C-alpha cells in the first residue's frame, strides 16, 4: 500500500464498558452512523 485513504478514525480510543463502545459491532455501527464507509 502506497497511500492511506481517509478520513479515518482510530476506534481503539473510543473503547468503553458502555454501549455502543463495548463491542466491535457497536463501534462499526456508530462509525457508519457518522458517515464512515470502512473500518
């Protein structure tokens, strides 16, 4: 890979014990709701 396409979000910084931040599925849905297209 020569370039990284963005925008990007570093999901690990949002991990928490409370939904939706307590599972990968929850984080993916949260990011999708914000308009991100890929994880």
